[in-house]
C-alpha cells in the first residue's frame, strides 16, 4: 500500500500558523519570522493574495509573497 507523502513545513510557515491561530509569538520567534521574510527563499508558486498583473512569487511554502507574509505577521491574520 503506497504511503502518503509527508511534507515538512518551513520554519516561517510554522511561525505564521502559530501567530495567526491566536497564539502569541515570543520576541525571538517574532524577530526570526521577520528575518526569514527579509531573506526569503522563493518558491515556484504565485502568491495567493496578489491581484492584478503584478502578482509576486510566494516565499518558502507559505503561499504568500513577502508583502503578504509581513502583513500576516504584523496583523496576525
């Protein structure tokens, strides 16, 4: 029987999920998330929230571009 592929989430994805679920990030985690957003690894995906012709590449496995990842971190949404 074939097993389902398990994908490991990036550190940034884990931090954003924790923050947007209402759990408070520690000061270290918050700074780490900002650092990861500031020095991203781009994926082949397009940001799921960008509209119009200026769609940007997503970073890590978040499905968000740098701008929308920063918004999620700052606003917690």
